[in-house]
């Protein structure tokens, strides 16, 4: 029989030491989104209801393209981190790894598709 204290049994099974880093990443992306979402909504809203040529001219503006690209990237990164956190909390084993890989791949595919579409509009 082994006489181990509760502390000794718990060593090595505790926190992953990534909580603070994740928290700060979430805080930074949240603060960026507080600024970017109104810009994104007003920028996108200003382009609605225009003709095709007017939309192409509108999105060729560097400010509009930058706001749309930053909104897309920061928003998708924030959503990815939220989904990762939920999956890590509620799914375990091989399914967890597969879902995290799928979420990561889907996020980068959406970023690439959005930036490509924006680039096609802007140029």
C-alpha cells in the first residue's frame, strides 16, 4: 500500500498551464471586435443596394478592403477559439482531436475564401 498525500496524487494531473494565455488572446480579439464590428457593419451596409459597378468601385477603396479583411480574420479567429474551448470541455478522445482538426481546417478555408473574394472585388 502506498501512502501518498492528496497533493502528491494530484501532481501532474492539473491544469495545462495555458488558461492565462488563452484568456488574454480572447480578451485581445474581443477588444478588436468591439472596434471592428461597427466599422464592418457600417462599411458593409454602405455597399448594399448599389449597382455592380458601384460595389466594385466601393470595395476597391483601401480602407474598405482593410476593414472587411480585418473583420473577417479577427472574427473567424475569435470564433475558432470559442469553438475550440467548447470542444475541449465537452468532447474527449479521438473525436476531440478530429473535431479540432476539422474546425482548424474550416477556419482557414473560410479565411482564404473570404480574402480571395475580397481581393477579387478590390482589384
